[in-house]
């Protein structure tokens, strides 16, 4: 089973104590552009352009987030505005790869770990037999710590991450929950 299984199995919308994760909509365009047009994000993300324009936002909403190679959720405070994005994309090997970002004003407030933790809970219910991958720049210590907090393990290093060709990158894997359950039962 691969990304197609993930795409079909994951819910469209879910809630945490303080957040809602839902599909991105055209009504999110202004918030998307305002949050994403930040050089600090571009410096740590694999594929976000800077400056980030309305045209970039429309392309993301219409072609990427609502296409068939990614499942994307907007991270919102309950009944509030968008604060970031989390998604699972079809990786090079056909497996799922986690990606996410938050607007700078929401960094360090526990929103990322709450949103990604909730996504991982849903992932475990929907497709416990699948692994999930992620990458982050080695210089992005906060992202690595967040990924480890939600169950990813460093499994390798690379020198390529989208627009950061030649920058050292951590490769991380969140192993299938079925595999972990089998290991725990054997012990």
C-alpha cells in the first residue's frame, strides 16, 4: 500500500482540544499569503517561494492542495484563523512524506506538535501498516525536535531538500504502528 491508500483513508477534517484541521479553501487565500510571505519560512522549507504572492497561493490551493499527489490540511485555531498548513505528499518512492509549516507568530507555542500529533493519531487509525517519512534541514533544530516528539526517528542524512540543494538534511521515519505493536508483543 502506498500514498493512494493514505489519500483515501485519511479524514478530511478533525479536531484537537484547541485546533481544527480542515481542507484548504479559496477563502484562506489572504491568510495563506500573509503567513507564507516570510523569508524565515523560505529559509527552512523545501519548496516555498519568496516573495509569496497571491498567484503562488492560488497555485497552491488549486493545483497542489486539491490535486491527487498531496493531502493538505489547514491548521486553524478552533473557530479562528489559519495558523499554518500540514500535509502528506506522495514521496519519490510512492510512500507518504509529511510536510508542515506555521506562521512565524505561532512558532514555539505547541501548535505544531498538537496539530501533527493529531494527524499522526488519525494516520495510525487509517493506515497503521504504513511508514511515513519527513525531512528537515539540519540547521532547523526546532523542526527535528518536533518530528521526534511526534514519533519520527532520524534514519539518515542527505544533502538535498528541494530549493536547499547542498544543505545538510535529516531524513526521518515514523515506522508503521503495526510493526511497533508486533515488536512490543514479541518482547
